[in-house]
């Protein structure tokens, strides 16, 4: 048994911690109701305000008078610690991948909840609220302060804008001692390595014209197809792994016209920064070749997303706490690589991880997303143990 497991055994035997854990299990249905209610508030990137307002109301019951919104739209609730120390941030993201016109109503099919965003990340938001309430229910007093945060812009075009603001020079969490992101379902995964990504929009412009009369005029769509073929044929790494996805394409106004413009958006990812940088250079070279082939077209490549990668030392207290907490709920920890809000504090050298909040889920980022509450309370219990082991208690 590790020293962290020994500490956890002592901590979990305390009356205040036991009362907090009991609350999580006793109020499981209330947590599910919060999860459903938040999931049914549309929250596309850049349109999270309504969901943020509701989360602020829920957090205000435990962080009375200490809940605010920053300039980017993050919701931040502060729970005081016993000593004046760097706060620990516990966060979940407010936004979903779905546009505002998607029906986000949740339905029940026996033990299964179905609805866009029901797991990613309504589960994390509900767990955030449950954690703050459980600490109050047990009258648990942590040594360090806690910041409960709902971040904006974690998904897609949001480009981690919420957490970037949180850790900016003037951000509320710039001096944080640790960061835990609550994201979706699950009990085993501990994301301690952040997957980096770069996203680009490549646009090709030309004079356009009639598809018959002006045939032979440089065609942005033809050039786009050729460039797409060239990009999809680029060699990709396996160790470290890199990926290139042509995610969206568009252009043209009419079936009988040579388009004046065509575009594609691509997502590049790399397990290591150097490998990702090398892939970016290969893409830039491919675009350069197309410029030479099509001098009469204006071809430009614009970066529209930058999610830097990073890593948290697996031997730091935060990761060791998460491992011990996972074992405590009778699961085998599984270290993972992913792109989450934790990427940003990782790049700053702040210990950061992302964990799931119990239950099972599937079909994320589709309108068929589902969540089943198997071991749901245990997932939030794991998060509770992780944060308490990391920040410490009043007289521990």
C-alpha cells in the first residue's frame, strides 16, 4: 500500500469526510436531476451564457456571495480555505459541440439517459455542483481554498478560450496550485498528458465564372480537391503519433458556376510537440506547392485553433492522489492522453489532470449521446478524495 493510500484510508475514516461521501450517495438522484437540467440548456461555443447563469445560481448555494463571471464568461465560485495558500481549481466545461438549433431535450430509456451533451459535459457540471454541496454537507474545511469553475469554450472553435483566460496573467487561477477537470463519465481514466492540436482554415480564391463559357478559368474547388488529396497522403507518425483530419469543406454558390472561393478546415494533432510542429511544416509545404501550381489563385492558410500539449509529472501529489482515489473506489487506474482544459495549466507547469465522473457513456459529440449512471456516485467520490488528498484538511 502506497503512502497516499495510507493517507486516504485515514482521511476517509474522518466523520466530516464520511458525511460528505454519504451526501454524494444519498443525493444521487438530485445530482442526476441537475445533470439533466443543465444538459437541456443549449450551450454552443460562444453561446454559453444561459447555462453559465444557471450554474452560477447552483454554486451560489454553497459559495454564497463568492460567485462571479470573468470577462470571458467563466463562472467562478470560491470556497475559502483555512490558510492563505494557492487555490485548487476544480472545473467542468459549459459548452457543447452542438449548434443552438439542436434539440437537447433528455429522454429516459430505463437506466439510460439520452440527449446531446448529457455526458460531455453535463455530467462534469453536475459533479461540480455535487462536490461543492457535499463539502458543505460534511462541514469539510480544506487547508487551501477551492475554486469551482465552469469554463467556456472548451469544445471545437472555442479553442480553450475559457481556461486560457483563467490562467492568463490577470486570470483568477494564475496562481493556482493544482487543477482538476471533470469531463464526462468513467472511473478509470486519469488524463495526465495533454494532446496538442493546431487547426487551420485554408481558403482558395479566384475570379470565378460560368461553368461553360468560362471553362478553363482557374478553379478554386479543383485546386482544393488536389490539395486535399495531397494532404491526406502525407506520411503520419506512429510513435509519437500524429493525425491529420480534413474536417470541413465548402465553397461555391451555384451548380453551374466556377466558384470564386473554396475552403477547408483541418485538424492536426500530435502526441509530442516536436512531432506536431513537423506535421505543420509538411502541411505548409503542401500549400506552397499548390500556390506554385496555381499562381492565379490566392491561397491562404490561417490558424484558427491552437491547443498546446503538455504533461503532468506522474509522481506529483495530484496524480498520486487520483491513483489512490481510483483504487479506493475499486477500479484500476488507466493513464491517458487527451486534449482537455487541463492542457493549459500543464503548459504552465501547474499540476493538472482530467478525470471522468462515474457512470458509463457513449456516442459523445453526436445527437445519440447517452449516459448510464453505473457507479455514478463513486465517480464523484473519487473526485472528492482526489481534491482532499491534494489540498489537505484543517487538522490533518
